C-alpha cells in the first residue's frame, strides 16, 4: 500500500469544472515533492460551498490503483 500526503486548495468554481466532468484529472504535489495525478471524480465527496480545502491522504494499492482519498486533520 502506498500513501501520499498533500494540501489541496480549490475554489468552488474550480471544483464545479471537476464535478461536471469538464476536467478529468487532479494533479497534486505530495509532501515529498512527487507529482501525483488521480481521477477528479474522487474529490466529489469533499466539495463544500467553499470548494476543497485541507490536508489529504491518498491511498493506492501495490499496482498504483486508487484505494481511498481521505481528509486528515
């Protein structure tokens, strides 16, 4: 299992582009400096009226397939 930590700050307008399918992928830079790209639909449950803001943990399996995206405190 691979896990990556990063901070994400997207406005509500930016999230709507992802939410409506106009943008397919989210690209972030994790704490170690590695760029990671994952399907945008995984942020949908984290979108609020302010957008998406906070620290997250991305979990991938041994084949780098998505397992979970969790907001961490």
